[in-house]
């Protein structure tokens, strides 16, 4: 397991603030946040590469805070692979073994198994200068795992790959984690990767952890406006709660499990706002008349902005729905929002 206790990193102009985090043995844990949030600093502090100002790093219940990187039992994979260009594939993979006291025969069997799992045996003697992005990332994975670490740290390993290689390595990571059974901690800013790979996650922003929990829980029930926006809710509004309703400016929305009174926020996913041509009242539905303000194509779907009073909502439509309903700017429609789809925090 990995445990961070009040981890603090102070740099010129940036601070990681007292991170407390616990990651279980064998877990695939995701650390998410925007660029510059402090994700890589936390990863490098665990690996012993980045100096810390305060707190403790524990791995397998052993305090490794003062240990050198090679003594921590940790492997790390960077997005730019960091392979040695003068070495072949096999020599890159086995490079770290010289710094570890391992049984030579056991290490040879382990490396051979890894290379077979990653499809690298045919490339063993090839120069790493002649590898594709996906092949280079698989070599970097094999090198990090060759020393049989108890923890594997991954710093945005998919971000430098084109879409085809990204999907390939994502599948490799999922399979490898299942087969080797060690703890994976992966840094990313892409929540699609977190949904596919992760079991639990933490969201970090400006050096502070905003929320920790199961991946599905964080995406479905964000606890702060930042997390709600980061996971794609988009429709986020400060509100005043009163008598089971959320008041956004002059607009009153019925919500479930609302506080009796007080200030807070609501968030609604764009896909949970349904555009309708006619008003049909239903129990548990907020029905709002709104004018279409803007339509933007986003690949396979369209993002539609619709305003009611001072409030603008974002929803999405498929191309067929857009054409069938003849949705155009300046036309009036109705927005149907289930009370159960309005997230309260």
C-alpha cells in the first residue's frame, strides 16, 4: 500500500498542501487534476525524486521518506518514456537490475515473462531509436516492472501517444495490473482514462486534494464546484436552498434531498437536460422554457446552449435529433430536467 501523511512540497511560487492519501495493496488508483495542479510533484515525492518539505511517505507500512529512490521498491514510467537511446530494447529493460539484489535466474524468468506479455521478445535486439510510440511505452513499462517493484507509478503514460497507440497501451495497462497484482498509481488529466482503468481516484487542484473516492462516486457525486466542472457537469450554479427548491437568480428548481435552507451549489450533466418542442408536465420534472442561443458541433454530437432569463444551460444532441427537431438559434424550446439529475452540494 501507499500512505501519504501530511505530505508538503514547497517550491518557488507553488505549494503542495499537506496531502493525506491512502492507496490499498493491489489497487489501480488514479490521481487526476488539470495541468499545473501538482500531480507529478506528488508522484515524484513518492518515488523519492522530488524533495519534500514535510510529512511522510509509507510504502507497505515502511516509512521510505528518507530513503534513496532505488531503495523504495518503486517503479516509475514517464510520458516521454525516458529510454536510453544508446541501448537496445533488452538492455533498456534490464538496466535497473544491476542496482537490485535479485536472484539472477528468477529475474531472467520474470523479464522473459514480462517481454512475452508485452509482445517485446521479437524486438529484444532492436535499437529503441527505431520503435513506435506504443512500442517505446511498452519497453518503458517492462523496464519499470523488471525490478519487481511493490508499486508502479505512471506519469500520464498515454498523453504523448496517438489515439491508436493510446488505446493499445490502455488495454495493456489494464491486463498487466490484473496479472501482476501490484499497486498502480497513475497520474492523468483525462477522466476517460480514469473511468476505464481506475478503481479509486483523487482529484487535486492547486496543490490540494479536492475529493477522494471510488471513480464512479466522484464522477456521479462531486463534492465541490471544481470537481463537478472537472468531471464534465458544466451546468454548475451557486444557489439558495429554501423549502425543497434551489433558487438560481429568479429561477426556482425542484431538487431531491435539498437542505432546508442555506447556500450551496447544484450541478447538472449536459446529457441529463432534455430538449423538447412541446411542454409536457410530469412528476419529478422541472420544465423550463428557453431560447436556443448557440449550437456548436463537437464531433459526433452538438452542444446546445439555451437560456432562460439570466441562466444559460448546456445540453447535447445527436445530429439526427438536431435535424429532426429543427433546432436552430433563436428558437424557443423546453428544457426537461429530472429532480434526481440535479446534484446538490
